C-alpha cells in the first residue's frame, strides 16, 4: 500500500466522525449469525477448517451476516485510518533509513507478525487461494510500489497520490465487472465518485505548487502505480472467490489477516529480488543496507527503529489486514474509494503531531469525502 508521509493538511477529526457515523449503520448485536455452511464446519483440502477455529472464534462475528457490505466498508475505513497513522510513522522512519530500507523494513516487520499469526491461528500457506494472493502481492505491493516510488520524485507526493487514488478505484471496479461479473448500483457508483472528488479537491496541488519533471514518463509511472493498486485488489477478489469455492470461510478477520500475510510475503520477496537484480545492495545510497542520512539533518538510524516497527504494524499489518478483510466481503469498487480517504485521515494526525495547518480547499475536500462515505454506506 501507499505511505502518505508528505500529505499533512488538516486538523478536523475525520476518522472519529466517519467511524461514529458508519457505526450507526451496523446491525444490532443480536443480528449476527453463522450460516448453515459455517455451522457445518466447511473443510479445506487438508480436511480441517481453514481460517476458522470454532464458533467462539473472536475474529468470526461477521461470518454469514447477509448484509456484509457495511461491515466491509467499515473495515475499509479502519484500513484507511491505519494507513493514515502509518504515514506519520513512515515520515520519521524515512528520515533515519531512507526510502529503500524503510520500505523493506516495514515489510519484514509485517511478514514476521502476520506470519506468526497465519501459521498458528490462520491457514498459513495452505489455502486454495494462496497463489492468487501471492500474485496480488506481486502486482500491488511489488510492481505497484516500484512504480509509485518512481513517480514520487517526478510528480511530487500530492499529484502522484491524486492520480493513484482517483484511478485505482475505477480500474478495479471495471476490471471486477468484466472479469468476475460483479455489479454495483448506480447510487454506489455516484457516491464512490463523490468520495474521489473530495479526495481530488483536497489533494490537488496549488497553482504552481508542484511541477512535472519527466513529462509522459512521470505520468506513466503514476498510472502504473494506480494499475498496481487497482488490479492487486481485483486479483484479491478472485482469490476470495477461489477460497469460497474450496469451502473456506472468508468473511472474518482471520481470513483477512492470513490473506494480508500472503500478500506481504510476496511483496517482500519481490522487493528483495528487485534490489538483488539491480545489484544495489551495499553499493549505493538506494540500497537497503547502505548508510543513510536525511539531507540537512543528523538522524542516526538507531533512533528510528521504533518508527520503522510502528510503520510496519500500523500500515502493513493492521491496515493491510483490514483492507483484505474488506475485499473479502465487499466489491473493490466500494472498498477502494473509502481506502482512498487515507490521505485525508492523515490530516488530523499530522496537525496533532506536527502542527501542520490545512488550507480551506483541503478542509472542504475532506467534508465532501466524509459526506460521500456516509452516503455510500447507506446506498444499496
């Protein structure tokens, strides 16, 4: 996923407002249930239940609820919130380690934490959909992130993330419709567009603020990053279908955590392989192992380990797990617009930690996106 370390724009508590608004849309506590298929203890190919331990599994309350879309969108909102939190951690991690080592480090942290869970309480690598989630990780967290880091220095953070977030959602929605036959209603399309419009309003650079360096190549990298995020989500949705067809339970957080582990593992291996092929390890400032000092600042790497771990836990562990949980129950065309609000949710965190005040347009864009999220949660 994307680190929004340079996007700090407002002081409004958007995440709290969104969470309180969406929570009113969820069913009462007595409306949860487990489907007949879940009660039957659907088994994977190994002959044991996959991603589900028992009726008392704390990660399974949403399984079998027929109205899973609001839960999926709430999971997407949680993902956006933790991605926003990871942005502040990432900015400090980057000052100590540089982009290459900071990115690789967060993937290592996430792989260790998620792997420990997946191989004990989850399904490990034994799911019928493992190949699809590994492919999703290569596309989204491998190729997509490489294109993102290539676009950032050429376009600037705001314009890059603007293109990424506003193109990834429609690419995923159209791809899921053409490939998997998933349809969303006209109202859902409308309110998803409103969310993206709010994000675009808040993130669009001021006149003369950011200039394109690299012309068409810069825009091409940003487009490839959007394709990586959108098609990575699409392949994850295919993995969910394969898991369901194999009799696995996919509607709980345990499945999301396991799927996140598989995606992160593929992203880590791809990133490490990329650096190995480029021959950069230990030889340039871009190497994950080379010493790094932030321009104009003396930041010894030893002081940044905590920020690297926090970045990995907030974004790559909790954020990606919530993101996969959302995709397990909700079409990508609905999940990605809500996940696209992560830069907006980073605003109050940045104001709180760094005192960075927003402009009026950023606040207005945030309010538009909030209204779109509430309406999308109500749309059918």
